[in-house]
């Protein structure tokens, strides 16, 4: 799902010059995450849960970008069952 959210958000932002309506895609995603944090904070009466919305956006986008990056760095011809470890950062 985070991959779809990243693609939809980037696509919506890229297509905004064609029509402002495309901007609704990333806007609705962000509003849903923020609303989720607000609802969680109200239900538990814990104001710290307001940070849950921005944290969810950050987590989803970071996971999707990290997944794509690791997938692109994978050597060609690596079969699914084979072990592959990314090169360590120096």
C-alpha cells in the first residue's frame, strides 16, 4: 500500500499543472492520516497521538522510497530464493 500511496501522491503532484483536481490525491491522503491522528487523540484523550498523522505520512513515504531503492540496487539476475545483502555503507 505505501508504494501505491507514493505513486499516487507523486503522480497527483506531477499532474497538477494539467488540472488542480490531481492535487486532491496527495491532499486527501494527508488529510486522512491527520484525521486518523486526531481521532486517535480524541478517543484516548492523549494529545501526543496528534503526532500519529504526520508520523504515518513519514513512515509510509520512507518505507516506499526505501523499498524502491533497495529493489533498484539489487543485482540483476538475483532469483527470489537466493540470499542478497546490500553492500554496507562506508
